[in-house]
C-alpha cells in the first residue's frame, strides 16, 4: 500500500457568482448551453447561477488576515462570506501601496500566525502574494458591472 503525504495548509478562494435570469435572452442562452446535460433536459432543474474561481491563494496569511478583519467581522470560520466589490478594490489598493512602499508593507498588511498558515516573513513570497492579488483583482469593477458578486472562503 502506498501512503500519500497530506500537506495541510491555508487554502483561500475568491469566487465570482452571477445569477442567470430566466427573462434575459443572453442569460437564457448561457443557461441552456450549460444545462444541455441529460440530467437537466428533463425539465426538473434549471441552471440559475454561474460560479467561477476568480482567485486562489495558498498560505497567503496576510491576505487572509485582511479578509478576516475587513469582511468576516474577525470570525475566522472557514465559511463563505460575501465580499462587496468596494472591499476588493480596497484590498487591491492596499496591496499596490505595500508593493510601492515595501518598508511599510508589514504595517499595511501584517502577516498572521496560525496552524498551517505558512511563513510570517515579509519576503519574496509575501510580495508575490500581493502582486498576484493586484493582478487578480484588476477587473473587479467591470465584473461587478456585468452582474458578478464575490465570495471569500478559506480552509486549512
């Protein structure tokens, strides 16, 4: 028997969801294309929502801390939480500021210790997480305008 090594850690997901209206022709077309599976063709089920992984982070504990403090009311509970686009814009700007002023990065976005949360060093990995976040959140305004809503969830 081969044993698998389980590597636990902080996994973080930002999901974008969009409701598909039964009255909008474009939405109906999308729902029909997705719902073209035999299980759905019997008419008992209707595709009402599209959900996409917008971002994934691994052990980006400073980003996680920001979500816990600014979205989850300090409850680190591994549940899905709605994130207003304004908050994501705020996070993007905070990451940009920390990248421009690296000597103040730890004050702007402090790291967080935790079981399986990874390194708390302000190092290349930390700045890579910030850079990835800025890149991943660059089109938030357009996504919101197109009817997408955002949800953050973490697990470890």
